């Protein structure tokens, strides 16, 4: 089922996109409340306000969201003077990991975007077409970005000390042949002394992790290194990450560790499962799929990952959200075989993942868009501005060591912990 909660916004909506001068730091434009973001290397989209909110629930949440979006577009007047990906009406989305979970598409009232040297402003609302909007008119006076103050951490749904035993159960399941790989996740609760200003986290993540997609959609916030799928004018791209090693901070030592990762049979096995699952999921929708023979090592400030960029040509009318639904959950966040891994996760993980490790991103009126996997992320509490849940997960195969997996999960929690620190 789906519901529309939009402050009784009448149809039709009007979306107007115009060119603007370079606005500088996109994250710095955001107001404190009702902000949305999808930014990488300084480019991307930020938005605020809600012209429309589409809420969906259950196993058909992706299909229902797609259908609701099409209905919205059918009653929307579009005046796009720029005509590049991300212009015109845009919906930001976030979905639950589990089939019985929820999802949301948020259509902001204001979107500011930049791609290469082109910047634009889109306004979306019920107003009749009038003079072209200006950036100065929609920005208003911004409140200063505030620190969360002292941050305290405590165990999440599963005590940290018990998580290695869960990993050991997962290893046993792999060795028994029940699954080939399974991903085990854990959460940590953060409590802030001051009410959380999401812009504090977004700005720090965007600066420190420019190669990642820094996002905020609804209550999910983070900087994901993993692009689930991008669809742009018929070209499909998916970045697969699986296999991780922690950085030491010493360049020479890290180069040696990168070489170890690139030749690790355990990590290469884990990575192969993830790449295979993505290629298989794309096959019904695409032609000319290209899968590199060997992965490359992606260097991030805290960790290094084995990475593969899978590309393909869209064969038909599937949208970016259609492909995100087909790909979710990948072996990188669930396991192989998918259904057996999902069942095992439900039995032993002891965690409600919420929207962690699920699609987050945006789509345009033509169905093109970008969807990441909500990793290196946190979920803001719905009614408590002082609390959020941080998540991390690790792929478990037969050779996995519980102590090493716990250390890897701590490395994956590091970006969000760092983003909440006071300068």
C-alpha cells in the first residue's frame, strides 16, 4: 500500500529548471530542516522542502513507488531550460532492506544541482508559471551549522561482545554448505549532547570522502562508496565492492596491504560472489554487459576495497528504480544464494536493519537516476534529535575469522564516528 502525505498540495505541480551561476559548496546551501543531498566530488543534487511525499510498504514497495511517481509526473507541468541529468522534477528515495519494510520518495520544493561546469535551480510546487526563479529568492537566511557536542556510544540491538559468536555461526553455515557467503551486520547507538544538525555530518563527509556519494534522504545519512546502479541515457553502471582491509595511515604500508588484498583468496572469493550477483540481476534488462576480469583496489581514507565497475546497455524501458529493485539485495550486502542468505540473516543476525544496506538515491522524470547502497551510514531517530544508529556489515565466507571481521566492522564505522566529532 502507499500513502501520499503532501500538505494537500493540489495537482498539477509545476517544475521549473533554470541555469544559475555556480553556487559553490552545495551542502552549504542546505537549511537545517527537511534537507536532502546526493553529492560526489562537489557535484550532485541538494534539495529542501517537500512538494510531495510518497510512502510505500511491503514486498512491492519499489514497484508501488515507481507507479506513484509516474502518476505524479502525469499531472506535472515541466519547464526544463537545462535538459541534463538531474534537471526537471526529481524524487529522492530511501527504502528498507527487508521485504516487509517501508520506503519513501520525497519530491523537494527546491533542488540545486551541479554537473561539471553547469549549475541549475529547480523549483517544484503548485504555483502557476511565472517569472523564472532565482537562487537568491529561494535561499533565505541560513542558521549556522552547529556541532553535536560530546558523543557517547553504546551497544545497539546486539551487544558488541556477542557479535563474533554470530559471525562464527555464519562461518559454520558456510562450511556446512547452507550458503556460499552471507553478510552479517551490527549497529551502534550514538547519543549527542546537542540536537543533531545533519549538515555538520554531511559537510564533513563530503570533504573527507569525496570519492563516495554523500547522501541524506529522509532519516538516512552517510557517505556510501558503493553505487548500486546509475542509468543515464541507456548506459547502466554498477560499482561492486566486496573485500576490505583497514588502512594504517602509512603510505608504504598501505601499498603493501593493497597488494595483499588484491591477492587474498578469501577476499577475491567474496568479491566474485558479489560481482556475479550484479551481472545476473542486470542480465534480463540489459545487453552488452561488460564485467572486468579482475577487480581494482579502491583507496578510501579509512579502508581499501576490492572494486569492480560493471557496465551494460539498457535493453528496454526499465527505469533506474526498476534496476535498483532487481539488484537488491546484492551479494555484497546479503549473500549467496540470496534467499538462503536472507533466511540465515533473519535467524542469527539479531538486528532490524531498517533502511541500512538498501537503495538510497534519486531519479528524474525520464526514469534515469543514481541509486547507492546505504552503507557507511546512520539512521536518525524519528522523534529524538540526540540519537542515531550507526551500521556496519561484513561478508562472511568459509575462511572468515570472527575477530578480524569485528575489526573490519569497526573500520567501517569510522567515517560516521569521525563525522560527528567536534573539530
